[in-house]
């Protein structure tokens, strides 16, 4: 008889700032977004990559399934279950409130950006809803020269924009990007990918 | 290493760019991503030598359609400038 080795996994911790990048090129089957070794999106593969800038408290990543449990009259606990829906999201509070490029990219289906001498603006009305590939990229605790990536392939910000403009506090815009299915991808890879460099 | 309507129009002409985009999306397993998708298709991610999901013949087709020289692409993978498949662990959703 013998014990089993413990595994505290003390370096697999989440405690580092992250960078939110949107308008990325979508990776193909078996691939991941192409990153330069400094952890930013490779500029050749991702010519439109857009950095959303500083955040109040980093980003919150989630993958939340909703289970439907099936019961039999003869037993009190469920016999089987199925996943009826999944919500994969990246949420954050962005601080670059007056950056019109940020605002434009948060208002898919609503915002139209324009600029001329003396102003930049986002007009609000009806436009086509456009989805984007978004990733939260952060240095790993186990090796800060390596990167963890939480990537949603097709998403829009569902929170719109809202901030408090006041002298007493720094305004921020809470955003939440939710995944939409890319239906014709491989069944195990339709929404996104959480990966890390080793 | 990125394919979008604009880059494909330069290779195939404006009239055939949409068809080329759709063929690339299918060959590379990108899914039904509309051609107005802001970021385009990450061709780097599928041509990588260690990506075994896509066979070599298909990679050649993808390279030809997207105007990529595979030898040049291989140099990039070997340069150590980008993070490649051998260096990752992942979970797909």
C-alpha cells in the first residue's frame, strides 16, 4: 500500500494583467490565433488586430453550460443530463471611454465611426451587425515569458456602452463579449479556445 | 498570412475574390465566416507543419489560393518569432 503524490499545481495560478485584443483573424481547423513571441497578435497574420486598452480590473473569462437533468419517478437524483446551452464570455470594464475606435468596436449594429478636421465621432443608428474574433492574452505565472490565451472566435459586445462622467471617479465602460457559434467548424471547436504556451 | 476580400481581390481579381474566400474558409476549416468579418482568415494557423488536422495537399491548395509561398511560411515557423503548435496545450469549446 502507498499514498498518492499530491499535486498542488501552485504555478498554474491566474494573477497577472491581461490584454484584450479584438478584430483578430479567425484561426482555422487545428490552429490557434497566431501570436508573436511577445504575446501580441502577429501583425502579418492579424493586420486589423485592435487593442482595447486599459481595464479597471482585468478581464473575467467564463464558459458556463446549462445542464438539463432528467429524472425518473423511482429515484430522487437525476439519471442523466444534457447540456442545453453554453455561454462563453469575456467581460471587463474598459477605461478608454473617450477613444472613438474603442466605442465603435463596442457598438456592433449601432455605431458608425467618422472623422474629419477637428473631430472624431460615432453616430448611433442602424448598421449591420458584425462579429469579431476576440482574445484575452496574459503572461503565465509559471513562466512570464509565456502566454495564456482565452479566445472567442465570433463575438460581439452585448452590453453596449455606459459610463459615469464625474470629477470624483474615473469612468469605465463595462463590456461583455459573448460567443456565437461558427456552425460549420468542427463540432468540438465552434465557439473558442483556451490555450497556453508550454 | 491573412486572407480577406481585399487581399484575395489582388490575387484573383475583384469578381473572384468572394469565391476564393469561401473556398479558403471551407478548406481551412474556418467555418461559415462571412467575408466582411473584420479580422479575415489566419492562414498562418492552418499552414503550420505541425497542424495535422489539415493534410498537405489541402495546405498546398490553401497556400495557392491565398498567395502564400509555403517555403517562406516554413521559414517563419522556424524563425522562433511566432508561437507554434508544438509549444501549446489547448482546450476547445
